[in-house]
C-alpha cells in the first residue's frame, strides 16, 4: 500500500497551486463581493489544460487521470470555491456524461470545445418539486418528428447564463416516473430557451446561478444523450462519481481556511505571546489539521477507485459527507481563531465559511449521502 503521490501528480499540484496564488487569489474577494464570474480566469485555466484535464488528447483534453482532477479542484478551491464549483460542474456534470454516454458526433461537437475551454458547461436537474426527489421532474420533452419539444423550468443551475452547453433532464414519459426521464444536450440561444432570475447566494457568489426556462423549446433528436428513458441512470451514475469532486472542493476550502488560521495564530499576540501558544487554540489547530488529512485520504481513495474503473458510489458519498462536514467545522473554527477580525470581509475566513455550507447541500445533501451509504451497506 503506497500513500505517496507520483512525481507527475506532485508537479501538477505545484503548477496549479502557483497558478491559483498568482491568477485567482488576488481577485477572489473582489469577485465574491461583486458576484462576478471571470471568463478571463476560466480561459487561463483552459490554457493550463484544466478544463479538459480528464479527457484524452484526441478529444482536446490533457490526458490526465481522476486523481489529477481532484488535486486540481482542491488547489483552486483552496483560494476560490466559486471557481472550484465552476470547474467541477463543467467537468463532472456536463463533460463527464457526454464523454461516457455521448455518441461520436456529440463528443466531437460538444466535448472537444468543452475540453479546450472554448465552451463552458452546465448541468440542469433540480426543479422546485424535484430536489432530492429526482423522479418528480415536471419538465417535459415530447417527440415531434425529428425533434423534442421541451417545456418547464429548472432552478439553482450553476454556471447558468455564463455557459454555452447544458446537460438537461426532462420527462419523456411521466407514467414511468424515474424510468421515463431522458437526458438532452442543449445550447445557449436555442429558440424557447431563456434564463430566469439570478440567485443572490450566501456563498460561492462569483459562480453564476439562475433558472433555465423552456417554452416550446425544440431540441434536435440527435441531441438526446443516451437512449430515451436512460436519464435517471445517467444522472445517478454522474453523481456517483461527481460527488467526489464536491469533496475535493470542500477539502480545498478547509485547507485554505486552516492555512489562514494557522498563520494568524502565529502572528496575532495577546497577553504578550502568540495566540497559537495557548492550549485552546493549539488544540483547535491540531484537530483541524487531523480532520483535513482524514478527509483528504477519503477523497483521494475514491479517486483511486475511479481511476481503476472500480465501484465507488459508496466511497464517493462517504468522501462528500465527511469532507463537507469537516469544511464547515474547520471554517467555523478558523473564524473563531480570528475573533472579531474573522467576522468582517477584510479577511478571507468569512468567505470560506459562507462557501463551505453549500458543499453540504448540492449534488445531494448530507442526509441523502447517509441514505446512499446506508443502502450500500444494507443491500
């Protein structure tokens, strides 16, 4: 059993770490305050090969493995969880299903420009009546000749109006419930496809999010992803692996908050000595570091299984559940170490705490993760 990273993975981490410090971190607080997504930074990420890190070179990708992707997400989220979320959705939720279930034509038309960063991807599953209860999707898709007609509304769509390609789920047969859900690839600008309100979020504020609205939206038959009725299976298989990307985001948030707290504990003096010398603070730091490392091991192990094509649904849910809970705990404690300073926006731990919360909610709440894990254990 070898827990060390390969030379290639270590070099990749060093490269992304340096990029994040130089290109992302300086403007992260400003973009959060303005709630502004930066396409310029996304383009620079594409230039580094991050937008197609998982895909083969012949499809415009960098030819990396899943662990490389997880490490990259961790390093980006360490300074800016919003961009971590943007990249995670772009790769795990949009590009991944096209790569796994798409036709050769769909891969050429959509996956290549997504991998190269020419296009930004999004994923649209959630509705007002279909959050954890995915089978209750109300958006409909009716086949009419050579195209489907979509009607409905999707909510909480990450990347939303900033994206150009969308993997959208709709019911093609309501009687079959989950078995009647199908997946489609949509493009920005299609007739009948528009955007609703932009969400004012607590965290990941510089990541775009808004509703998608479909009003008699015609979608070419060749844009059906997989076969009709396979949508639920596609969504669940994507989430099985994709949840580990949220674990990586949570891990990065926790690491970033810990580093800020550790630095502050060394520099901030009270009663004529650094506050890190007080047992209450030093023990808090020790617990934070230990739990972050445990979350990292769970997250990397899931990536190890994914890279070998081994089942990892249970492990993916475990990594998301644990890492997101640790991110919330660590960021709260980091803010506590900063005291009153941590409560104001001049210091990044306030932003880290707001960003951490969403990792316990999206791509399946912590309660859903426990349900998934329990089902694996009891089957």
